[in-house]
C-alpha cells in the first residue's frame, strides 16, 4: 500500500480500543484478541456496493451507519454479543471530507453497540464496503435457523415493513410528512438492533433469523432449514403507526416481502413460553407473536399467511427483497 493509504488508516480508522480483550488493533500485520474459553466465536461478513445496496443520495455518514448496523444484525440473529469488526474499504479516490464523515458515522455505531474496529484493508476501486463482524456466545447457545419444532410459537421484535416503507419514500414512490420521512430515514440508515433482547432470550429461543430479505423469505429460511412449515397471522403484524398512516395501502406487502427491517424473527417451544414471557416483560423491546410452526406437508417446509381467517396468496415474485437497483 502507498504512504497515502497508511495516512488514511491512521487518521480516520485508528482509535484506542475500548475493550481489554483487544491486545493488538489497527496498525500491525494482524489484530490480536483474547477469547474467553467458555465462549464460542461467531462471525459473519457483508459487502455493500454503491448504488446496489444504498441509494445514490446516501451521505457518507448514512453509508457507514447502515453498513455497520446491518452487518451487526447477523450477530443479533445468533444471540451473540458483538465484540470486534474489520473493515474492507474500496474507494475511487482519497476524499478527506468523505472519509471524515464516513468514519464519524462508523464509530458512532461502533460506540452504540460496543464494538471495536480492529483491522481491515484499504484499496482503490469502485466504492465497496465489506465488514466482518465478530461476536461471542455461551458455548452451544447460539440461535440457528434449523432448530424450529412443530408446536413452537413464532415471534418478532419491533415492527415490520419499516425498511420497505423507507425505501419507497427514498425512491419518491410515496409522499409523506417531514416527520415520517425522518422516522423512516433512521429506520433505513440505522435501525435499532434488538441485541440486548436477543442475548437475554438465549435460553428460551429455539430457531432465529434476522429479517433482512423480508418476512416471507426469512421465515422460509427457518422452515426449510428446520423441515417444518410456518403459518403467519397478518392480523397480529406489528406495524409502526407512521407506516400504517401513510397514504398507501402497501403496508401488508411491505411487512411480508419488503426487506431491511433488521428485526429478530424467532420461535419458542410451548414449554418455554412461561419463562419467555417473564423475560420478554422485562425487556425494553416490543415483541409480538405473529404465527406458529406446523408440520410440513411433504417436500420442503413452506410459509403461508392468513388474515381474517382467509389465506393470503403470496405471488412468488413477492417473496424476497430485491437489491437496490437503479
Ligand atoms: P498488510 O500490508 O500487512 O496487509 P495493510 O497495509 O493492509 O497491512 O494495513 C495496515 C494495518 O491497517 C493493518 O493493521 C490493517 O488491519 C489496518 N487497516 C487497513 N485498512 C483498514 C481499514 N479500512 N480500517 C481499519 N484498519 C485498516
Ligand atoms: Mg493489506
């Protein structure tokens, strides 16, 4: 790498680590962290490409907050505690104003969730951001997609459809008040991750996933991995008042097949429900039962949805989130 790039790393991406587990951070050939022997490491990587994963209008700060928040969501989905992350940054040129705003946004989310940036790679090319997140979980306690059992209840944190409603507003498909626009902007660029709730629920959850592709698509991932079917009840879907009040009949579609909600979708066995409700009541997070796990009727497990006791037909092209394409 050139001297220029060392200077960029030093100026914008080097900070004192906040956790004592970090032995060596940005600046050496590798980072070194110490790991608790009772825990298991959990890690995941996400890449975001300009104009595909965020609108062209996104500011450097918004790109950073969205990239790190959505990457951390995968740790929430496993019930893990976020610890460290690394950043692969490819950019067309060294633009100092851009870097200052980007790194400020990045560290604001790092501080919010208590993760340290411990390394990365910086290269020249079309704007692309890869983030690898690392977290820990008590041994054998991570949530997985394949652990749903017939008879489980299905729950979701927060509200559904905010991400898709936000995208519709960003694309000027729907007109909204300034207040709603700013509410949705926050939902899109820095959704609130239910990570404390996820860690608290670690002993009562069977299967879990974060809603990134859309409720139907992500529930289908659980159904297929677990060899079960899932019935959703749209009468109980939690929809933000701002979204319901929008002058648009689309909220059910947004809830079912819009992506980008970054909420936790999870199942709980009948025997665990009393403990689950005890914990849920103590949490500062909205949690709603929206369905149940039922036997599959041959083939792969699938997802169906009911409203007013009527089955809703879901067009197959509406089952998942499409990447942002201009
Ligand atoms: P090497 O040549 O040994 O691969 P680099 O020159 O790529 O190392 O990086 C030097 C140091 O800066 C390393 O510690 C690396 O982890 C860190 N680093 C590089 N780019 C970034 C970045 N975008 N964010 C955080 N740390 C980075
Ligand atoms: Mg390198």
